């Protein structure tokens, strides 16, 4: 969710006034902003249930738990023998100096890569050459936040969603062809859609996925700007245009609607609905949620021991949502904030929610599976935990990125399934992109992979920050909120495995006047 760092701050948002009580840098930001008469914006990315103070308390409690339970397992990043993904194209992406964190994510198509952050979009060639960048305000006005983009193999188009926090609407758009060349209405259709929320509502942390028939957006609903707890998780839907042919004239506004208050099997809120980005076109899709790690009433708390799967089908032009399926997992906890070298500022690691999901057929298990990931307490502080789930609620495999020396956060995962629009291949391997940091190292983007039935491989460094994060949101410094990972539809299907393209965050440092956020995009070639 967007936050504004200015002389007067919205009460619902993670304000400098709140931050000043926990970190001196934020207090300086407020003073500098007021003294200079300037207007600055920071990005919250999500509203912590029970308020930011409670979130800090959860993180501190997690830090004490980690200290009392030292990690003795193997370093997940240690080099291993076997096959793993290698880095291909790799380049610096876009960012905005007046917003933080960047919410970096992207999607690969047959001819180009589209990155989307904060209020900007950029289109690149498959070698990383910038074709054009522009503002999302070309498609919808207002205070835009939490953007996501995906590639849809079925209609051969890119789709995006971005939330207008001013009036609780969503701006949804799609490319007119498979290869947009501009960030304008010349190459994109867009629509501002109301889903029945009041202007003061906050449908926070919108996550985008799709089926053959619908775009799906999961949100945590906060009733007002002063709410400290989300009251329900809703699934928003929009009918997709059908057909793969390029269009010149945008069609009329599509049908859309809202499915309210999805619940876990125990009747609690299905926290942070994450629709899967679908690779194999199908009218059946999937949405993941989890135990409500932020609610205060029993049986909730700041721990969870299950995930939840919902199946989405097409019922006469409207999505139908199945009953929830509970997936038992090892107990997880809200993670502590992550340290950095050279500063007492720590990075925010979110609250244990799922942050990304991709679905596709896996020939190894002869079924469609869902790959999903979150950051939880473990290892030296925070670790990235991943799951591959057979549809129907059975865990096919799972793993983690953890260490005795480093904290890991902001993971995004994808299979290597290649669906060209006429045929599909691969899908038994995965790549995760994430951030690593510690008291002796600056935030660094890396990836790990797992090829087929082989072991999870060691880490590959993608891009290292050369300083610590010290922007106007610190401390904890807002970081990522999510990253991007999507399979390559144009991978050579005569090969042994596919490719995954990823986006994540690094920092240039920042100040009380600028975020210093940077983003990095790269290609992962699965061996």
C-alpha cells in the first residue's frame, strides 16, 4: 500500500510519525521534508494487521525465538554437484526514487520482457535492451500502488493490475499484441474497475494470477484507513478477452466482480490470497492462502501450520470457488527483520504470508502442481521456504533457503514450464530468486534452482548492493514486498529443460530524501 512521507501523513499508512518512534532516520526524514517544504512519498506495500507497532513486536519476538533455537542444518546455498540453472541475460531495471519499496516483478513473453514497479512499466528486448519505459498513469489516474504483470500463454498477451488507493479501484490492462512496443494506449487497453468497495476501503496487497477465462486478484481488505486489522480476504475477477489475434480497437469494459471472504477450513480468514500464474491454459485455476498469522483470536496467532488451496472454475461466465483444501505444513512463524552490514537499520521481511505462486503440469508427478513461497523465521533469522503442491492438496516436495550466517527474504519462485500457445514442455524444475543479507554483507540478489528429481543446487550471485539501505522508510527499511519469477514461453522445447526470468530489488543506499531503490532483471537457463 502507498504511504506518503510529507508534513501531514494519512493515518492509515505507515507514517513517518510512527517510524520516528522506532528509528532516527525516519524522524530526520520528517524534519527534512517539513523544513524543505517538499512532498515525498514512501510505499508501504502492505498494511500490517494490528498495526505497524504490532508487526515490530512480532518481528522482535521472532528474533528472540531464532536466538533461542540456533540453526544447525546445512547451508542451503553451499555448492553442490549436479545440474542447476545458470545466469543468462542480466540487467538493471527501473525504480522510483520517491517511492519504496519498488514491488519489483516482471513477465517474459516470446519477444520481450515487461517489468513493472511502483507506478512505472518498462519493456525490454530479450537481451535486456530498453525498448521504452513509461508511467502507469498513462492507463489510470490516482494514487497507484502494488502493480503486477503476467504473460498469458492462452491469449498471447501481457496483463497488468495496479491498485488506486484513492478510491479502492483497480486499473487492469492488457497488451493489444504479444509484443507491445510502448507504454501507452497505442499498445495497451486499460480499464478502471470498481469491485464494490467504498472509497475509504483498502483492498491491500493485490496479487495477480489467471485462468483461461479470468484474471484473478487476491486482496486483504481493511475497512478503512484507520483499521489495524484486515477483516476478510476477497478474490476479484475480470473476464479476459479471448483469442490470440492482435487487436486495434479496445473492447468494451469486461465483466468483473468480487467473491468475498474466503475462509480456511477452520473458519479463519484465508490470509493473503495468491492466485497462481497459470502456464498450461485451462478453465480450472488455483488460488493459495494460508493460516492467518496476524489475527489475535484463537486458533490464530503469529504462527501457522497449514496452507489453503482453492480451485477456480468457470460457471457460466462467472468464477466458482471450491471449498478450501487444507495442506498441513511444518509450523512457521513471522520472521524477524533482517540485518545489514554497516548499519543498525534492518530490512523488513514481511509477516510469513505467501508472496508468489505459479502453476503448471509437472511430468515427474503426472499432474498439475502449484509452486509457492514465503519468508518465515528460521536459520540465522529469516529464511525462504518453498513448496510444490499437487492440485488437490498434497505436497509433492518442499525445501528452503537457510543458513547459519545469512538472512534470506523476498523470494519468488517459478517452474520452467514452456507453453508457446500451441504446445507445452518441461515443468519439473524450478528457480527461486531472493535477497540475502547479514551483519557482514550488503543486500544481494541470488538464485537457487532444483532440476527434476535432483537436489536443490547451490546459490548463484546475480547482483550485489555496494552499500546498505538507509532510505526514508528505515528502520526496518521497506524491502521488496514481492519479487517476480515467470517461465519462458519461448524456451527451446527441443532442449532438456526450460527457462525462468526473474526480477528482484537491490539498494543504492538512499537518504531521507530518496529511496535509493534499484531493481535487477535476469534470465535463468535451467541445465
